[in-house]
C-alpha cells in the first residue's frame, strides 16, 4: 500500500561530484553507470530498489545525479527488472556460450542497455554507444567491449521481429517464483498474474466522499470496490486537486479492502497494528472508530501523523514492538496488516521476486503467526480480528490461517458472507476469506486493470 503524505516533499539537493573524463565526454554515461551499479545491488545483493533510489538516503552513486538522470535511472531499473527474463533470453541468443557466473558486471551493462533498446524511448545508438563506453571504462569488462557492441547491435536489428514472440514465450520471474504461483493458482491464473506484472500499476485513490466527483476531477474512473483509479497522473500527486484539502489519499484498491471487513466500527475502539503509513488508519477514523495506530518505527509513525494531519483526521499513535505491546484496556476490534514478502505488489515493486527467497517467505510466515497470536490477546471477548497481508503466497495467507484456527483455542472463524460488502464478492473464497491477485479486476485494458495481491481473513474472539 502506498500513501502520499510525503509526495509533496522535495528531494534533497543533488550533491555534485567531479566527473571523470569519460563521463564528461559522454553525456548520460553517469546515469548508465549508476543504473548498472544499482541493478547489481538488487540482483547480486538482494537490496530493495526503493531504498537504493531514495532521494535522501539512497545509494551515493544515485544521489550524485540530477533529478532528470535519477528519473532515467529509475525507469531503466524498473524496466530491466520487469522484463528481466525476456531481456536475458534475447541477450543469450547472441552469445556463443553463456556468460560465466562471475561476469555479473558485464551482464548488468548488457541488461541496462537492452532495457533501453527494447522498452524505453531512448535512441538505440545512444544505448549501444554508452554501454560500449561503460564497458571500456571498467577493468572487469574492458576486454568485452566488442562483445557488448556486437550483442546490442544484434538486438537492435532483431527487436521488431523477435520481441513479441519472446514476450509471449517467457515467464517473467525467477523459476522459484513462477513455480509457487503455479502451485497456488494453477497455470492459467499464474500466467495472467505474470502478464499483469509486466504493466505499470494504475494509481488508486481512497476518497473521503463522492468518488464519482473525484474520478471526474482526477481524470479517472470509479472501480467496483469504490476506489478512484487513474491510469496516468496528469501531475505529481502533491499538485493534484484535493491534495492540500485532504480530500483523498493514495491507496491500492486491494489495500483498502481489509479494513472494511471489520464492518460497522462507529464508536468502537479499534487498534490498527503495523499501521504506517496510515491508509487503513485513515479508513477506520473516517468510519467513526476511535483508532490507536501502532508501529515499531518512529519515522514511519511520524509519516503516519503527517498523513493524518493533511487529511484532517486524528488517531492515537503508539510506537511499540507489537509482540510486547499490552494496552491498559482491551480493544473492541483489531486490524493486523502484517509484514510480509510483498509478493502481491510486484507491479509496483518489480524487484521483489529478485530480492526475496522461499526462505524469506517461511521466516515471514512464522513471524506473522506469532503476531496474529498476540493480536488476539488485545481484543475483548466477542471482538473481531482481521488479519491481512500483501503476499500472493498461501504460506503467508491461506495455509497460515487454516493452521492458526486449528491451534488457537478461544478463537473462531468469522467468514465474510457474499453480498456483505459492495464489490468484494469476486475476491471471496469458499471459506469466506478474501484473496485478490493482479489478475483480478479486469476493466478492459491492462493499464487500468488489476489490483495488488492481498489475503485477508476475519476472526472473532470467544465471548
């Protein structure tokens, strides 16, 4: 889930460093070098892309660039990750033998250039020439500059004839990720999820009131679940109508669903656990609940408070480790949107399949089970608990929930009934839990369709 409270924050002033002679002689080379370096950090070191490209705390090589080059680097990286398997296949066709495992620097140079040639509005000649110059400037790749030139020029010549077929035949994720999707959803749905991941996600807005009016003002549509959706923004979020007035916040359609499962909360004391950046908190406050928003991070809570202030909403905030949190008075209901692998957000974060592993998913599922067990202790007898996360993996969702119910005395399943909430029926499972995927919410075109992958379930504590 993405909230926009800091969208108006201006990036820190780029720090300038003296440019080496090769960069000064080749405009754009510094951006390509940064892109290859950051791609290495994602692929080789499993470092999340958002942290690398943060304007204030990101990778030093990224922060030396001006804002225009930063935007280019970000576009190259998102594209190279979104289409990594297709790019790898088209590069591989041009090689007499595969690159050795230790030739990672060469591989990243090729991927950065190929992403531009195949998918971005960059002149082919510029992409090739800068990649060759980059290869020559790096001692690890200097002797392969001729190979770089030959491979990339061959891709340039063949892209119109080959790209569509390559896309059709390629599963755009690492094998472990693909196999888990197929096991969970079947071959056809897994294929549609992977295809959705190739497209940039639209921007969704949760609005305080009158979605139809805000859809008109923002140039979008109202989705079946009531979210306002815009395929492409006409301006930065902070410059859109309604931002300064606090009329809406940015929140994926799927991320807006779990809070609704608590039902009527007006006048109830509700805890939003793992609350930052605050989209679900805002929903609950707007619905009339007395909300306590808890998070472990001081900085994330500060951001949540800023977001609520812009929206003109108020909630009590608590910085605490959830596993150690013991309120003086039990709550009427709690919402636990637990930390997870984020595999449901690949459309927005295409680095996720490359930075997470099956072992990560297992560890996170174990943590979620502990968090859910503790969350139940925070609720009054008869109170509701909603558990959710933005993972596509059943180990963090359906499997975890079934196992928890089997071993949790004093807690009962509280299934969501068909027709209980407008627009939610397509995402209800036979067990009364909620499951969304990027393959859902087909609105007629890839750029306006889909939603994040979410699992949510509702429980009730014994009275």
